[in-house]
C-alpha cells in the first residue's frame, strides 16, 4: 500500500498532466478520515502510471534505488534500519551521492 497525503497528491498532480489522477484512480483503495489516500501499489493502473510518469534516472543512485525497490529489498531494508536505529535510513543522501559520483549524460547535454 502507498499512503499519500492530500498535500503530496496535490504536488504530484501539479508535476504531471491532468489525466494523471484519472489514471491512478482505479488503484485507490480508500480515503482515510484524515484525508490520506491509500493506493494499491500492485494494481496494474498504479504500475502503469509509475512507469509512465517516473522521470529518467539521473545517475547510478537512481538505478540502485530502483533495482532494490523492484527486488523488494529496498522497502524491507528501510523498515529494518528505521526500526533498529530509530532514525531515517539515509537512502536519499546515498542516492544523491551516487548520482553525483556517476551521473548519466542525457542527450543534448
């Protein structure tokens, strides 16, 4: 399940075309009383939208993150590290560091 606050949903919708919310609507499981939307991340509509709207990887860090998430290792590792240490895992810092270390060149750059 993916939990998205109204503010996060609004930010995502602002970054994407107007049809984005319609495309992910079939994956909506419920809207909680606090306004948080629960989406089924295994639903075909959700997966198609992620594939369609996810930006191209900027570097090695993005590739590592996507590989770990696709294999299921990433979410489990994040949960374990946060539970054991009581602090965020630092994955975003590692991703950004690796992206800076090995950036991918894009056409036109």
